[in-house]
């Protein structure tokens, strides 16, 4: 049977083919089209407003990928992931503004790229620090330890000490031209979008390959039954801490990216609600799926933008609606989670999987 055309199902004879990225020419063409839309269609043909919305979708997905790894693939519930995004953002900012780089590093525009890598590593190790209790506790108790990461990191360390470095009040100002990669100054909505698109693409590739590796299979085994996994010889403490490191690394990348998207960095950018938001994103998108992090981010960001569009005309008659929009947004977030848990508990990724199967199995889709 030809590898190009696989009617009524997919036939694989080994693990390598089953996990292959480019299984058919149709899939290859579909992925090339997707990359063309991401890197050419959106930034060149959409208005700047929608490019900014796409940037927020990507930023949300960058944060949600780490949460997806912990909750969806390893079974470690976290409610403090915004702390690691904050660590990445502040590490990158301090390296760019405060660190005494050699002159050639500044002239060649290498300070920010280096700070992204360092910020991700620092956030990864900071995440491991709060992941240590996972060696002994799980479930509700692990939720509390990850919540502690938020309150200790953002509300105490960053707010009371880090944000005041250099005699500042609460915010780090990022003057125009500060954030650049080589000669490329990131000073417009479209340039910020391109940086996001490159980072999210690399993160998805890295996570997808990790999940197909020994570590990925160990994470899934721990999620399904940690006692059975340990009986089979899997070092569950090591792999749990590795999951926390990778999740924190991804969070640090998201935070370092956020630096390019703001004129001033403040602890208010990383509230505890952001951690809840990211958990809600993967619940809506689908737990245990990379697609889930992307679909959930797309759904939540776009729905909130459309909700704002609906509120603005009504605010002419009810001005208080615009003032209370933050509460309306929180209400819509809660209602969306409830609706998905009741009517689509497996999330949007499951619906996407069903649609793909319908076409893959046609004409015997039943």
C-alpha cells in the first residue's frame, strides 16, 4: 500500500512511523500551509489590532504549554505557574537593564537573546524548587505547594525586593530600542508577533519530541499510575522534577517574551488569576494534548475580545458595564469552564480529533 494515500484509516507497522511528523503528503502540505498562515498570512494581511490579538494568543499558549505538561501529561496539578512566568520576565529585564555587559554585547544586540535563555533556565530551577514537595505529596497538597510559589515569588520576593532594585517604585521601565535581537529592534506589533511565532513554534517542537522520548513515556506512566510506574523501575521523583524544570523553562520563555510586549514591567502583570486562567485554558482546550493548549488559548483570547466588542456599544446606555468589564470577563471565564466541563469535558482538542478521524476514515466514518 502506498505511503502517500492511506484510505479508511492509517496503517503503521512500527513506532517510528506511528509517531512520525510527516506521515503523508497531505499532512506535509497541511503543515506547510499552517506555517505559511502563521508567518506570512497573519502578520502581513491582518490589521495591526488582530496581529496584537494573535500575539496574546501565542503568549497565552506559551504559558499554557508548561501547565499542560504538568497537569495533562504528568498528572501534577499546579496553581502557581504565573510565578515562573514572572521569574522569567524579571530575570530577562534585569539582565537587559542592570547587568554590566561588555560593550560589544550591547552593540551587537545580544543582551536580550542571552537574557531569554538565562531567564528560562532560572525559571526552570525555580520551578524545581517548588516541585520538590511532589516527591512526597500529590493532589490537594501539591496544589497548595504550587500556590505557595505564587505568593512567595510574586507577592513577596518580586514585589518587595526585586521590583525596587535601582531605586524604582514598582515598575521597570523599558525605553524604546532596549529590546533588540542583533540589529533587529523589536518596536512594533508585527515584530513582537514574529518573535512570538518563532518561540511558540520552537516550544511546540521541543515538547512534542520530549513526549515521544523516554522522558515523555515516563511522564505519562506517572500520570496514569505512579505506583505502577515506580514498580516498573521508573524514578518518579527524577521525572517529576524534570517535568517541573521543563514547565518552568517554558514559563520563563513566556515571561522573557512578555518583556518585548510591554513598556514597563510590574508585578501586576503576573497575578494569581493568570495561573488559574492557564489551567482554564487547558481544561477548555483539552487536557493531555498540545493541541489543547493552542485551541484553549485561541478560544479564550478571541472570546474575551469579542465580549469586549459587545460591551462597548452597550456601555453608551450602561456606562458601568465598561467600568466593570474585568468582572464580566471573570464571569465569562467561569461560565466557559462550567459549560465545557458539562458539555465537552474532553475539550476542543477531542473535537478536533473526531473531525480528523471522520475524514481519515471516510467513506466508512461510522
